[in-house]
C-alpha cells in the first residue's frame, strides 16, 4: 500500500540517468467506486489495495460504525465482502491470480491475526512466532501485528510483524505454513509493502536505521538481502528512500525524501541503475513532492504528487518518460485531500488507489489511459 513513509536503500555501483519530464494531456477514463455500506464520514470509506490483470480489485472499507470489512471487486463491479467470523474488523491487502486473499483481522481488544482466504471462502488464520504486544502511544490497547501484506501466485506471503520489544521485522510465510523472520543489517524497523513480492519470491521493502534514516532492500528467494539508497536521498532523521512495489522484471519504484523533506520519484532497475523525475507542479516544501508507488511490465509508473498547497493529484509516467497528470471527480481540494494513494498498476495499465473528498472520507478509483505510448 502507498503511504507517506520513508525507507532507503544502498547499492554498490550506480549508473544514474535523469528523466526530463514531458507533461502530456492524454485521453483517460476514471471509475470511482465504493462497496455497499462504506461510510462517508472522516476516516471512513474505501481503501483499494491491489488489482490484477483480470481487473479484480481487493481492499477494505470502513463503515459508518467505524468497522472495517474486506472486499473483492470484480471487473464488472460485483462485490464479495470478506468478514472473518468472530473478529471485530477485517482488512484485506493482497490477492493472487488463484483468488487467495491475504490480510489481517483484529479482535475487540485490538489483537491482530493474519489470514488467508481461498477462492471458496475458507479462512486460514496464522500468527508469526515472536510477535508480541505492540504498545501504541496514548492509552490504546496492546495489539499483536503480524501485518501480512502481499501474496504471490504460489501462495507465499510477505509482510512484517512487531516483537515484544515493539520492533518491526519482516517475515515470509511459505505455502506450507513455515514462517521465516528477517531484517536487513542495521535495521531497527523492517517494513514490507503491498504487492512487494514476485512469483519467484523476491521481496522489496524498506527499513529504518538507528539514526532515523530510511533505506530500501531487495531480498531474493534464498534469503540474501541487498540494501540500497536512491541518488541524492537524504541522510538526516526522517529522510531517505522508500522502496515500494516490485514487478516481475525486478523494477522498483522509489520515493526518495531529501534533507528538506521533499519527495522525489525514482525507478530502480534490476541492474542497479536509476532514473529519477519530478512531476511539474509538485510542491517543494516538506511533505510535498513526487511519490512513485507502482510500475508494471510495460514500464508505466503510477503515483501521486503533492502541490504547494499540500493537495494531492495522480500521475502516470510512460516508459519514455511522458508524464500525464489527473484529478478524480469528487476529490477534495484542501490540504490533505485529493488523490492521496496509488496502490498498484496492472499490466493493462489500470492504476488503482483512493482519494479523499471534502469531508475527508475516502473512495476507491480506477485510472485507465485510453491512448498508446509507443
């Protein structure tokens, strides 16, 4: 999922290329959606997390009673609601081509458990060994956070969990249920990402070091981890690089935050080379800038940018560096509103995410370009 977090990565040999953005006006189609029952108040609504080439979308919504429910949406707009029996809330984050959904459910006391749901609706629950009570700020209850976030076609799950010392770690769960914990060297908090796993089991994500700087990583199927940092990424607390999704070619979109708190987009290719760009119109203040979140095999990158008024807008960048920006009908125009999250872009060029309206409620959307970029 695409959040305003920073994570960074280091690679031994770099070749840096600069992409000069070409702003374009392109024909496109935008579809907005909400599952039945999605709330319309602040913090409520629809959070779409992943889409498949088939057009199936998975995510969750928060209803008017602030209870969360998972959903699967077909290409034709038919919904399947996912509620784990006996829990207080369900959130779905990933789905594979076999129809298996991964996510978490939480009890009324705030204890979280991971789940898998097969295409027939059967649930498998699991907890990560070593997960412990998470101690939030204020007076929130203790919770356990297995945090499964992504699943590949073989049924391998990747995500992160919190241990008894309140530290985050990555984990991989094999199809037979075996769970392996991992951390890049120097990590004090390891974070995975929605859709951050390939069919072979390569994982992309990010981690935080003790100095408060974020770094990205790639973990191969055998468990070897390569850390990397984007060119010119910040080196002060709160800055660094966020490794987002990874496609089957090993391409990773990156959010790089400089020492001034401004975000810049980079693409990291499997050979360790980078292309960077900023969307024209992106703000240059702290918390503003360009956020690249997902790339497909066609070379199209999807993300959003925050302008000087801290309003967010969507963009797609073609494999040739042509940038198309867009706004979703019904989005809010105040700070913190607009297209605030891009979850994924499939190989059909359909990007999914969510936007925030004037009431700070969220809604899902699908962006589809209608012209070719040869």
